[in-house]
C-alpha cells in the first residue's frame, strides 16, 4: 500500500468520525441533552486528529494542523454552549 493511500485513508476515517461527532454535538445541543465533559475533550481530540492528517496529506507541518484543529474544536464547543444559552438551556 502506498504512502499517499495511507494518508488519504486516515484523513477519510478521521473526517467521518469528526462529522459524526459534530452531528451528535449539535443534536444534543439543540435538544437540550446534557453533554458530558469527557465528550467535549473528544470533540477537540478528533478535530485535532482530522486537521493533523489533513495537513500531513497536504505536505504541510502536521502540528500546525493539529493546533488549528484544537482551536476550531474549542470554538465549536463554545458555539454549542452559546446556542444552548440562547435557547434558554
């Protein structure tokens, strides 16, 4: 198996997990289901992993991608909290 196929498959797998995780986050947010703190760390982790592999696939510095993913994960969690606050949760 070539190196580019391995990079691509890791990107697709982590991307699929990321999409499912954020669908779950915003579904729980909109239905006012309490989100466990451990799950919030999982959202940040999977966002970082996805951007790590994306940057690796683009032949960039992977750790920069992981940091960008971390920031995006934190912003998404705060957005979810903001939505709950507006809906009166």
